[in-house]
C-alpha cells in the first residue's frame, strides 16, 4: 500500500499503478487524511469529530464516525487483503493508522528533509542538495488539496507548507554553496515571484546575480522587494538582507565563489583577520533588557577565566539572548567571536574532541590536528593565547562536555547556553531566563509577526531616520496592527492587556519559542487575525499541534528536556500531570508518585534541575503551561493504565482524607473547589472509582455551604457514576440524595423528587438506614413546598425513627419538622424542634447549623411576620409559596 497526500489524496494498492483506492466521499477522505497526517499517533474521537463538523456536530456524531471508520477499513481491505483490519485500529481515546515510513509520501518527505538539513549543517552541500531535491519533488500540490480541511488539517497544511518551502530554500542554498549560481538565476526569478515576501529567496537571487557579474540587477532585486514591503506591510527588509545589500553595493569580494577552485569551494572572508562566525542578531529580540545588561556586564568586566552561562527551560530564548549579547560585545573582543552549536542534532551532543576540533578550525587553524582531547585542548589554548576572543557555546548538554572547552587565557571568555545551572563549574556566572512577562510577550508576538516599528512613518508623512532609512507610513503600519489584533480594533489594541494578543501570550505561557511559532503562522496567513489564532490555541488538546509551523515545532523542542532526563524523572514528569493545574507542594506530589515525602521532594527538585518543573520562593512547584500539556500527552501515551489509575486514586484519597476537604466546609476556601473537583474528575477519568467517590463525599459540605452549584453538579454526577461502576449502593444513595438537595435548592422540584425517590430505593437496597432517612427528609421538604403537610409528617416520622440521635441528618429531620409545625401554625412545637436543632448542632460542634437554629428561634419571638422563611441554612422561601402551589 502506498499513500500520497502531498497534493490530492492518492492510494495505491496491490493491483499496482493506475488503480486508485482513494475514497470518493469527502468525509471519508477527511477522516483518512487526518489519520495519515498524524501517522502513528492516536487521534481522539473528539479531534476527528471537530475535523468533520467543526462547531456543529450532529447528535449522532460518534456513531457516524464509527460508520466512517468501518467503511475505511473495508476500502483498505479491498486495496490489500486484511490491511484495514491490521493497520487501522482502535486505541483509546480514538483510532490510529499504523504505516511503515516508506508507505506515506509525507513520512518520506520529512525523513529526506531532515537528512538534507543535517547534511547542510555539516557542510556536505552535494548531499544536502540531492536530498532536498528529492524531498521537494514529492510535492504534487498543497496538502490534501482535494479534501475539506478542519482545524487539524488546516494547522498541518500551514506547518507542511512551511516545511516544503524550507526544503526548497535549503536546496537552493546548498546549490549556491556548490557554485551553481548561474543555473539558479531563472529558477530563483520564478521562486521570488511565487513567494514575493520571502526575503531569503530574494537574498539568494541577489547573491546568484552578483556572483554571475550582474551587480546592478542584484541591487534592483533589493530595491523592488523593499518597495513591496514598505507599500504592503509598512516594514523594511530585515537586517540580514540589508547587510547583503550593503556588501553587494560595496562589491565585497568575500561573497564570490573562487571559480578556479573545485566546485563547491567558497572563499571565506575575514574582516582584518578576525574570525566572526555568529548567527544574525534577531530583529524581533525584545523583553530581556535586564538579563542582557547582566550578561554583557559579566562578559566585559568579570575576571579572567570567567564563563557566563545563560540557563533556562527549552524554548525560553537562551540562544537569542546569547547571540544578541555577543553582537553587543564586539568592541570588547577585537580578535573575534566564534559560535558553536554543541548539539547540532537533537539528542546527539558533540563529543569534547569534536567540539574542540570545530573550534580550532573556526578560529583559523588550518594544519593537521591531534586526536586526543588533552592535546586538542592544549592546541586551543595555544591558539587563543594573547587574543581577546569570545566563544559562544550553544546547547551545552552537561558540565562534563563544557569543561575542556572553556578558555583560561586572559582576554578570552565563553558564553554558554545550557538548560540546567552548571553548578560544578566554579568559574561560571549564571543568568537564568524565565518566560517573558505579559507586556514583553505581546511585543514579541506583534514584532515577530510583522516586524512593526512603533512610531515609524513614510509616504506623505515620511521622514528619514538618522541612518538614512525611510520609515514606513503610519496608515500602512496601523493597518498591519489592526490585522494582528483583530478586525475593528485600533493600533492601541496591540498593547491591550485584555485583547487577543494578551490571550495568545497567556496560552503560550510567555515562552518565546511558542510566541514565535504563533507569529510565524500569522505571517504565513495574512487573512488571519490574532483572534483566529486565539480560537485555534484555546483547545488544550491540540495546542501543541497548533504551535507547529515549518521547522518551528514547540513540542519537539520541549521534548529535548524530557529526552535528556532519566527514566525515573520521565515517569515522575508524566505522573505529576495528574495534579491540579495550580502550584503544588510535596504532599500531593508524594501521593501521585507513590513515594514518601522526603523521596518525593528529591524527585521533584530533580525535575526543577532539568527544567521540567519550576519552583517559586514559597517552596511550591508548578508546570510551565506547555510542559503540562506535554506531560499529559506523555501520560496518555506511555504510562500504563493501572499505574495512572493508582496514582490518580492516591491523589484523590489524600484530598479526601486530609487537609481542608476532610475538615469540612468551614475550612475549605471557595477558590480551592475548582481544583479539587479537577482532582475528582481525574480520578474518575482514570477509573479510580472508590477514590473518586470518597472525594465526592468529602466535598459535599464545602460545595453546599458555598452554594457552588455548577461544581456541585459536576462533582456528584461523577461521584454517582463512580458509585455505580464500583457497585457501591450506599454511595449511589448518597450521591442521588445530594443531587436531589441541589435540585431542591435550584427549585427544580420535579427533578429533585425523582432523585430523592431513587435515593430512597438505593438506600433500601443496601439497608442504609441513615441515608434512607436523609432521602426521606428531602422528600418531606418537597411535600412541604407543595403544601402536602400530612405526607410530609409521615415521611418525617419515618425518617426520625431511622436516623441516629447525633447526626447532621437528624438535624435536617428536626428542621423540616419545625418548618412543618410553623406552616401549620403550631409555634410551640416549632420552637421545641428548633431548640432541639440548636442543641444537636452544639453537640456536633457545627457552628453553621447552630447559628441557623438560633436565627430561627429568634424570628419566632418577633411580633411581625417575616415575608420569607429560611428553610435551610442560607436558603429562603417566600411565605405563601406552598399555599399558592
């Protein structure tokens, strides 16, 4: 079987070429296309439903989807006997299509593209060109161009379109390195027409023309692009293209290929003998003034032998800060600045020998080099002696990898980026980066998506900057801002702390990499507003997918920290996703991990060390929002079901048996209730039925006292389901009676009567006299509301006979009896029963109930009849309601 989706969908079976098994029905292509794009991953029923029907699924959506899956299996079986049954399988919470990599053109493209990128980075330009050419040739049109796109396919189309363009760009770049500039000119003229705003292609065309002796035409390409950018987007070309323009204008021979040398040999220019191998500074760099100033100060004034480390979680912007600092420090290091990626391929860091060899070559050493690490280190020290040079060492994996690379000579410094603080290196001064604060995050988002320069003008209101540049027109700039922040909003909305830009910043957790990915999607789709992006990011289940565009894949970058962790750290990271989405302490973590407090504390701290968790000054821990989503994904994918169930059950037991919940309503803050109901929901979702039921029971008093009606309904509906699944009839009776109490408070009298009657039957079925009595009291309240006093009296007599002398349930029976007497005009009996209520509440040490009884007794002594009666603590009924009913 062969599947092609880079263009219209095509399926080739065992009959060979010319026979198509592509589904004719568009809905079937949507399902199959979604499974193919997510090849090898479980795609949830909900995600497929969203893809098929977006916001308007039919009532029978789940059944219809099952029919579609069945039809696809039959069609795939027809293409190759048994293929559908074996490859399209059900896996909770949805389905997965299992293919070999060579069966899908998308998988082949991604493999070729990755290999080509690696070859390009290692300098094997011929291999890079060949691999990327094969990758580009797999494209026959836009992704699934004959298939309707929902949110998942739409996001995939954006991501893969960027990847396809990246493959083309890298192939052209490799060909330029191979000296094929003359052959590229015609192709690049076509490509720059197709991608009129992609500056890298215009740069390649300028370079190809200049190397072919056509300097004037190269300069005209820049002029035409600049005109387009200013007119349409109110921006100038980026710094990299402006520098290339300046070098071509100056006739810089360093750009030329040595045509007398073998193909692929490029002349490398050095400015006055100084090696400069830094990436281009990021034009959207923002929000790091304090940290940048600290790094620059340490590099320029710290003692000899000092190393400066920039530490932080993946995607927090360590490399961008280091590169910016290196550019700012040019005057302090007149002999050059060298950049080296110590982990050019994720998961495969350079050895010390490899890193030293590359540093020596970049520093200008051309002769043969030794092989031993010690000898290479000595050679580096000799080469650096007497020079003032900065080494920028990116993506350091460990202190052991770094130690041989650090310069010890006067005047040289190392600037390192690393996830964890290199505590064992005494000469290191560490600057730790946190996610960006809200205002800086919004600025990065709008800058990276449009490179808008506040206050810029041109056209009729134009003015020239001090550098001679022309600033873009106010009207055009404001049009871009309006597009970015949403239709109908003015430019001020870009800084609106409550607008869509602010929400995108929150959904990205202030993580620069995520913000850049979001900005890249805005830049790639001019018809999108920020609100469009907000709508795609709000669904937590698909947010990491939505933050993948071209080579920017937030999930993959976050996974680097997870992959570098130990197996125990990985398991702890997954299990801690079961905790509420809030800062947590060691106790709940110990419950989830199944460890003692001391061992759990060590485990959690180790996750902080590897940047998978964050810690605050109060001693609490938390996930970065995107790392939490990753942990939840990994939990569902890799943690055995029984392990997750046991961990969720232990957590629910902790909250049910200790702390504020166990203490009851008086000590449980209302603000804690959503998180606690979240724990209950998690225990229920993982099948920890008894523990979920116990937590639902423990929450009862708090939910009622705070009148948290939506949370009450959620918690006890889950508790009812857990009781039934656990075959706990007594628990079922408690949950039914509690839901009846909620319906009664909401004046849903028909519903509450049905629930109370079900509770009575469940309590009788398990001989739970106490719960039976409580349900009878609930029914009596319903009868009182309806004015059926005789029936209410019989129910209350039966309840009082069943309930223990000292219980809150007996209090309820006495309360209802007092209200019955009050409705019948018997204030003496009402006073006696309210007095009994007060005494029982005092014996139970329940101040809330005691205060209620005292209020009722006080009102009995008032001469004026109140317009309403407090029938339960905090619940009032207007007088005359029962009579009217």
